[in-house]
């Protein structure tokens, strides 16, 4: 899949890749980076930059800080998720607390969503 691409967001995406949150770094370096499939960080899809994107699984992974739990953040996330889902993508959302306190569970959940690995045990 080659999602719609807004080139105006490229510079911002590069900045976000260089300045990942500690939770994004943890998930990236300790799990996603070693998956046997291509995982994109801070990927531009349409008018959005998603935290992580796995094209072969049509999977978006979002890590949510506290701003996502306020009314405006929830509303923005609903619109974003609806747009991504309209493109046939599955959106997985995890709180920063999930990554910090239940890291293994987050990794197993992501692993289990990768259709090419359904029959294999999690790492």
C-alpha cells in the first residue's frame, strides 16, 4: 500500500524521529526495530504523522501521552483514527503508561496483530 503522502509534513516527521519520546524509543529499540518486517517511524500518511507504521500488516501504532486524554485530544484522535481506518488501516493505541508498566503485554499485542506471524509464538 502506498498511502497518500503530504510532503509538507516531511520536515516535521524527520524532527519527530530525532526527538522521540522515551516511550517511543523504548518500543522502537527494544521491540519494533528487531521485528522481521519493515517498521516506519513517524510516517506521513495523508495529513497525519503516525508514530509507527507497518505497511505489510496495514498497521498503525500510536503511543498516547496525557494530551490524548483531554477532550480536544480525544476528538482529534477520533478523526485521525477514522481517516486511517477509511484507508483500510488498523490503528493500535497504547498509553505511555502501558509502555512503561506493561511493556511485554504491549509487545505481545502488537505481535499478535501481525497476520504473517499469527501461527508463530511471540518473541
